[in-house]
C-alpha cells in the first residue's frame, strides 16, 4: 500500500488510484439504460465507450444505479478492497486453514500488499469487477465437492462475464458432474432471465455483439495479456491470425486443464484453481491486464509455501517484481503503470508487453515440477470443507 501511494500521485488524472472509476461508471450507465429503456449495445455509453458485457450483467449492476454519481468511484474502491480481503480469506480456506483472528490480520496485511500487484491496482483504479468474479469462483472451490451449491458461483460469474465458463470444463475433467451441471444451469438461467427482461438487447448481444472481438480493442493493444495479444505484439501488428491463435490456444487450454486436474487430485486445490484462472485469461481472445487478478491466490499460495520452506520468498519477490504496478512518467501529468505499458521502443518491450503470459508459463512449468515430486495420494482435506 505504501508503494501504491508513493510511486504515483493518487490524485493524478488517468493514473492516480483515487482519480479513476471509469469502468464502474460504464456499469452504472448500462444499468441506467436498462431502467430507461435505451438500447444497450448500439448506443454509445458514457465516455464514448460501448457496453460489452452480457445483458444479465446489467441486471446485476442495477444496485449501482442507486448510488449518486459523485460517490460511485469511492464506493467501488471500498467494495473492491473488501472483496480483495474476502478473496485472501477464501484462499486460506481452500488451503485448509482454520480462520482465526491471527489469520484474519495476516489476510488484511496480504490484501494490502496485493494492491500493488498491477492487475489489482488497475482493477481498483477502474472500479472493475474482476475481484468479484474471482471471489465467486473461489467460493465454489472453498466448498466440498459434494456440495449442492458448488458450481453456483461459477455460473453466476459466467452470467456476468463469459470467461469463468472455463471452470465448467475443470469440473468435468475432475468428474464433478453435479458442480458442472449446477454451473451450466445457473449460467443458462442467467441468459434466460435476461432474455425475458431484455429481449431486444439479448438478441443483439447473442447474434451480433458477442462475435465482435475487436469491439473491445485491437489484438495488439499493449494491455492485451493473452496468447492472441502476444502474437500481435511479437508480429507488431494490430490483429493476430485467428488460425494461429487457435493452433496455440487449444493445446494450452488442454494442457492447463490436465495440470490443474492433476494438482487438484494431489491436494493442491488452490494452485489448481489458480492455474485454471490464469489459463482462462491466456486463451481468451482479449484479456486486459486487470483480468489477471489470479495473481492474488498465487501470491497467497506462495506465502503458504514460504512458511514451510524459506526459499519460496525468492519466488514471491520475483512475482512482485514482475507484476508490480511500477510506473514510468511520460510527462508531468501522465504516467504508465505496469511493465507491459513501458515504451515499445525499448529493446525488451516485446518481453515486457507479454509479462502475464511469461509468468503463467513459469507457473505451468513449476506446477509440472511440483507434480513430479508430490505423492499420488489425495489428502482427505475436502472432508473438512463445509457443504
């Protein structure tokens, strides 16, 4: 938190953590369009942007419409900090720890440390919903595999933003058929509800807007931390070849699911859900850097490991250095935050611009090494989780 407030003026226009809120205002505008009967996807939103989330998401954002304009940004910031804290607690729960006062205090400190991770810092700055979606997924995996509610969080998260559907495949690979079915039914229910309430917007989204991948930004945008973005970055083009993206993304998705399932069966449940979260960002057509909030559970997992073997602190320092919200001042009133946005003229720019992908590659390799050293028997930790 000290780094967050000392590396850049917190009130600086377009960069200060206390002067953001662009995306949460877009969410609010989407909710207001629904209430006023305005078209959701064909009419420009606030700040000249277009709405890109599912029709169901606007129903979830309706409470934001009740917040006065002047309070929206700070309200989102406070809520995101609380959700970040809840995510850290859920990570400890998945690891099998008993939540007590000491762990709550440690979680608060870790949450504050995580605010300097670039994806978290950017989520807080824009008022994004990435932490909320991650919390829903973690809530699912903090429950026992036999829980009737397991899958509900994934379904709701996917109803707001489609990327969490990746976890349905993880449930299937793990043969947790009830959880997979619950997630699919919940997601289908969100689509049906939105279609019933917003038929015109739902038709527009699922027949047109859904297929407009460039509606967000060009593939080559520096903040696109996905395989498709990496291909565009390396080729120094605005758009990547779709066939080449699929040729790489599909095997990466399959490998990631295999590794995540193997980790889960060896008792490494938090690392498993983290690998899947990162894989979903990696194979997605477009992943803003703030989608990579999955560095938070990775950070907690590494701290968990470091309490047993001190050399893991070196790995933690490496992650913090690679994904910290380091700034570079372009002018007296403009800075970039995060290594991926540093000047493209730098010789190391092609590497920096794909920082999240490189870290994920390291996580996959490290996970494979860990699997070779782990016993094949699954600890009976799931039995201690609430149903």
